[in-house]
């Protein structure tokens, strides 16, 4: 797997990894510099578009719950 360079804006640099727990697949998404992390189910994620849209929805939901929606919108 190729390693990509860091994004210029640390808020836009995220990494995703697939992992299994008892036959259930999950995706761990982590901000590369802040280590702000989110875990989502991998079910239904079959291509890059579904991955990106699912992760963005999850990031928005979690950041809103943490009182950080303004930072997400920025």
C-alpha cells in the first residue's frame, strides 16, 4: 500500500483502516495529526464514494456530539 504525503491542512488529513471483530467489519478513521478517531461499520461500503460519504457523515455526527460542528464545517 502506497503512503501518501500529509495534507497541507491538518484538519483535512485522515487515514482509514479496515479491521474485523467477530466476523464484523469496521473502518477506523483517524485524523493523522490530531488522532481524533471514529469507527464505523464497513457493511455497505463497496467503493471509494461510499467510503468517503460514510466517513464524512460519521465525522460530522461525532464532531457535532463533541460540540465541534463549527470546526467540521470550516
